[in-house]
C-alpha cells in the first residue's frame, strides 16, 4: 500500500512540501513542536513518520480526536476501513493523511493559478 515513492516524486519542490506540511499541521491542529519542519528533507518518509507518531499519541489521549481529524482532512472512510489494524495501522493512516493533504494543496494551487 505504501505510496511514499510516488508522494516524494510529486513533492520534489520544497515550496510544495512546505504547503503540505502547513496544511497537515492545520488539519491535525498541531504545531511545529509535534510536526517538525521537514520541507528541506530529501523525501517525506520522516514527515510521514512524524505524522504517525503524532496521531498515535493523540489518539491514545482522546477517542474523539482521530475521527474529527479524519473528517477535517477528508480521508475517505472506505480507505480507512481497508487498513490493517495491526502494528502498522498508524503508519498506513499517516500515509493516507499526507496523500490527501497533498491532493488538497495541488487542487488549491491549480485553481489559484487558473
């Protein structure tokens, strides 16, 4: 299921990476201390790992936080249901979140430039 190589290819530009990071922070309602700036990193693996750690930690503290975030990010429920509920659940969920945030940024940029 991992599509990190594809995501990395799509966000090769540091400015685009920064927009994805900002959008993710906004939708997850977290700051730079929980999701550090990874716009200068060569790929998104570290950022996706940061998102995974963040959602794992937050989900452990509040049972209502994750459903609210998934609604705000607009991750399709069908995709969430298809995830393996094992040890990699939060890693897979983080990939879905980052992929959706990238889509939102690309759509916004497309219509902004039109």
